[in-house]
């Protein structure tokens, strides 16, 4: 049995397919999913999904770097994050993590002045949320696209416990992975490890090994082979898991047991 440690269920919810997605996932051996918040538009939705499917759906709250507004309203969004942790603690539905948060250079405006201003806002929102994570003592889910060194620098400066940090959808190579592990953080891996041109990512998977490994779909994005090009869903984690077991040369059952234990411990799931 596996846990999909990072997916986005908003599209499934809006078309009424969450029960179907969960049923297909369970049939494929994925018994639990963590749906990851990216902004105020999905925070209440995910909290409600977790309440409706206890033990099947967990959720996180965070402001994605690509969702940081062009004005200062992002500060109001960040200020609202502790409400979910406080309310969730009282109801037994505390978010599993703060995230996904981080930095993204890939989607910056082409104009250099606008790009610099956008990245500065991203970093300010990232720092504010890391300060919250340190205060709350919760796990942190990192989005890093073309910004690995910047993310490492900002996390280091934040004082957040690196053991509570996961770089989701790891797309770098073994050198970056080893730096991440030296800091105390970890990576989680998606269906990218099934792609033909992803040798560096597979090498990073091997470099990290099994001790802290977690798997994810990032659904509805990045469907693994043989579904690449189609919308992804939690059930397809089975293909990523089979590939990871082959790459690491271990039995699938051993991979399932270890990655599930790692996810339960990292996110403090019951």
C-alpha cells in the first residue's frame, strides 16, 4: 500500500470525481493521498475534503510562488494560514504541512524589471511562510523550479528545521540531492522517473536511497508512463512505484512499506 504524498484534487472535486479517484487509487494500492494547497481558492476546499474522507485524504495549506499576487494582498493570505492550523487542531483536522511554498524562475515575466519585482515578491512570501512554519513546527513542502540554490539559501536563513523539509517533484541531479541531504532535507519523486530523458533524476533517486524516500503524483500533472500526456491521478502512483522499485533494485513490497512509513512519520499522520 502506498501514500500519494503530493497531489491536487481541485479538478477532481469540481467535476465530482473525488470518490471515483479514491476508488481507482485504492484499487491500485494507493490508500491515502495528501492534497496540496496552492492558494486561498483551494484551502477551504481541501480542508472540507479531508473532513469528508478521514484517513483517506489529508491536506496542506500554502501560497505557491506562482500564486503570489502582484500587490501586497499576499500578506493577507499568509496571515490567514495559521487559522487553518488553529481550527484544524480543534477539529482534529490540522493541515499535514505548510506548502507548497518556494521559488519559481521558470514562470517569471520576460521583462527583466517585471521579473525582478515578481521574484522579490515570491521571496518575501516564501520567507514569511517559512517563519510561520518555524513557529508552528510543521513540515514544509517546497516548490523549486529553476531556483534550487535560492531555495536552499532562504531555507537556511529561515532557521526552519531541515529535517521537516521536502523538495517535492525533484527534478535535479545527484549533486543537488546530496546537498539537500547534507542540509538534512529530503526529496520526493514523481512520474518523471519513468521518462526516457530523466537519467539525472533517476540518479538522484539512487543517491537518496530508501531511508527518507517519499513518492507522489503531483496529479493532475506529470502523469508517468504509460499515461504520459494524459491527466494524472493518484492511481497512477503505482507506475511510479514500480519504476522506483526497479531503479533501486528492491522488491515492490519493501518499497511500499518503507515509503509509507516515511510519509506517516514525516507528515505525522495517524
